[in-house]
């Protein structure tokens, strides 16, 4: 197990405007073939080094933060939750000295709670060989939208992310995503077929969970 540094840095480059969704696709095109199937990387938007030396997760990701959290929790790997993230940690913690965290209810905590429950309940998102392989799904809007599916046994998840500040639409060029779903956050029911169009809000994310 090791840190997914390159994933963090790729997402940070997108947030700074230096890359677009196609850069995320290229990252996974390399990363998914570079490690053994049973390898587990820790996916993160914050850790002790980044918080201490590169400012807070809010400073680094801005409007891209929640979407990046969704990706790190649903992609192959183990999502890493740094001290205080679930409480909306918005300060740089001292690296070598005790530094108190203000524990409070925060929307980011609710976001992680929802994502971690899905990861626990849905075998497609389990770690290593116990979970489903991450399969990038090419779409008609690759500069702005990144999409992928994971499937294991009877479980399947289809994730669609808008890496732009404008509403985007896309159709999808594979068939692994075909089927009937409920979107994790909105509870919207949606069926995907060969010509299905999806619309995603600015900086938006959709996690479609296959219905039984």
C-alpha cells in the first residue's frame, strides 16, 4: 500500500486550470496498468504533507474539492481520510507540535459518510481483488467529463464527473454502463443504453448504483 501521489497531483493540476478531464483519463490509463491487480493505493485530497506545506484542501482544490473527493472514494484504491477532513478542516495543522482540531458537523463529513457506506455495501467498490476493476468509459465530451464503471458479481457502479465550471452533456461509447441505476445522492432513477445522454452540473458528480 502506498500513497496515490500522482492522482492527487493530477486533480490539483485540473483545479489550477493546467489540465482538463482528458488528463485524468490519461492518469488512469497509465496507473491501472502500472501496478499488480492486488496492489492498493491510498487515494486522497489531503494528508499530513499536503496540509502542512501546501495549504488546506480548500485552498488547493477550490470548487473541484467535492468532485475530487467523490473520485478518490470510488476509484480503485483505499480512500484516505486525513485528520479533521470530515469536520471541514480549514487550517494548516502544525507538523511537529500538538494542534487541536475543531470537531464539528460539516457537509464534507456527510459526503464521506454516504460514500463510505456505499463502499462498504457495494462489492464493486471493495479494495484489491475483492472489488471490481476500474474501467474508464470513453464519452463524447472528453475534455470536460470523466466517466468510469466498476463491476463485481451482481454489483455495478457508474461514475460521471464534470471537470469544468459549466454544465456539460455527454453520451458514452461503451456498453459496460448499460443498465438501470439509482443515483446515489439525488435518488434519480436512470437507464443507460447506447444513446443515453447525461447532463452534469458545473463541478458536478453522479454516482449511479445498479439496481438489483
